[in-house]
C-alpha cells in the first residue's frame, strides 16, 4: 500500500514537471510534496489531527493525520512556496521539530515529531437580558494556554453593564464592561446587565415666579442624570431658594443650578415680593431738592438713589439731615442714598455765601513746606549762597586792584 502511494506521488511529480500548461503570465511553481508519519512523545498521533505547513512563516497548506499516524499519502500534501524558503510544520497547533527547504516539484518523506499535544482551552461566553458580548462574541471559543482574550460587553438601550460572573479568577476587572481574561483552563463566564433605574423629579413654585427649566410638573430621568434647574421671578418678585429634596442640588440658593437624580425628588422654587421703601424728601428755606425732587418716592430694596440739592441765590447748601445712615456724604449737595428702609431726609440751606475754608496755620518760624519738597529747597538755598559768595569775592578783587 505504501509503495502504491509513493508511486502515485512520483507520478504526480513527473506529471507536474513534464506537463507545461500555457499561461498568460509566468506559470506557477509546482508544489513541494511531503509525506511521512507523525509521532508525539514517541507515540503515533491520532487520526484527524491537523498538520499545517508554513513557508517563510506563512501558512500555505493544511492536511490531517490518517490511520497509522500517516500524512501526505492520500490525499497528497502539496505545499506551494518559494524556492529556498524554509518550511516549518505544526501538528495539532504544536511546532514540529523538523524543517525543510522548499523545492518546486520535490517529493519528500519527512517524518514529523512533536512533544505532547496540549488540547486548547475552551471559553464559553453568554449574557443576561439587556445586552450582549461583542468580543469575542457569545458561544464557545478554543484558545491556547496563556492566551489573553479581550472581553467587551455592550448594554442595550435602557440597560447598564453590571459585572462578569462565573470563572472570573483570571479576568483583569470583573466590574468593567471592557476587560481581558487569561486562558489557563476551561472557563464559563456571563456578562450581567440590569435596567437603568428611572427616577421622577417633581417641580413646582410659589407665587411670584416659575421654573423655566425643566419646567413644572413631573419629569423622569435615568439614574445619575444631572438636570438643569432655572427659576424666573416675575416683575416685583425675587427668587429666594429651592426647598424640598435639595440634597443633590448644587446650590439651593441660586436661581440657576443643577440637581443630580439619585432618587425620586420633589422640589419647589420659592419667590418673595421685593420690598418697596418710601423716600420722603424736603428742604429748608433757601433751596430745594432737584433730584429726585421733593415729596414721597417709592423704590425697591437696595436701590441707589441720586440726591441733588440746589441753593437759591444768596443761600448755600449746608447738609442733609434725617435718616442719613446710608447717605454717602451728608455734607455734599450731590450724593446718593441706598434704600434699605423707609427714609425721611431734609436738605438744609443757610443765607449768605458758603464760609471760606480756614487755611492751616503756618509752621513756627516761617512758612511750612511739605517734607517731600525740602531737598529741593535746600539745594536752591545752597546754590543761592554760592552765588552770593562768588559775587563778594569778585567785589573784593576789584577793590584790591583798584
């Protein structure tokens, strides 16, 4: 039987060398044929075990071991390649000890030997409802020992990844949707998903304003959503604060802020009327208040009001009296008052021109000069003394020459 197979191989080689088909381009090189037996640790390899031939490190042909540990007899094992390239073999995924040099049309007996064949480990992957495993997929996958396999779990809309369970001892991070597992055995793992919780936000407001974002009513959000809150006061009102379930509101005293949805919340935007205060203005004889005028005027809390007093001819402004605690300068005819309450203020005038300011008394011994001017004064005096001394010397010389 073996002789018959060899005769068949030789016949194939002769035909490959003798018959020259016509090609438009250069004809392909006839393959290099291999045959022989395969043993693992001295024992014949089981039928069906794969035999792979690599030329220059590239897989070029595959066959299987037949009965009796034989390969390449039937069917023939032709390996295409490049002249002079190294041919290596793998049996059951294990690198064989033997190599060959590729030669076109050669028929070569090459008995292959390997160490113990290590069966690949199996990774079985599945998922719960709410998502899938996109890498490596779902099912059973074979891997060589030590292989690091990428794991990627993808949640469906409305769901979130929870964790990996099962044989997770070599998973890098069992709580990460994207991670790895190292194949040191047969493993079964499951990607677990859960529905994303949905929470209700109930929003309302007191009289004097409204909530413009997200609005008023009941709104549903996925857990962890950060929701913008904006409260708008009506005319004559001001925002006060947010009350209710305000634990996750960024700033409960700000009209524009955010809330993080970690549960069902009910909140209220509170508004209050802006206080209105009366400013009563009058004046004594000799002038009047021209801004804002005289009488009673109403202003919102915190308003800054201009005050301008105008004296009549023959009179002068003296000061402001009354509730002058928030008047900026009670001695100035033009000043301001800040409305923090109801105030009554009077502009006072007196007959005659305003008093002439009294100058400061001179320093003892003559005119007082600012300290920063003294160096310049001293220098001037020194120059003057030098000039007088020079004049005296000139006079004496003229007298002596006389």
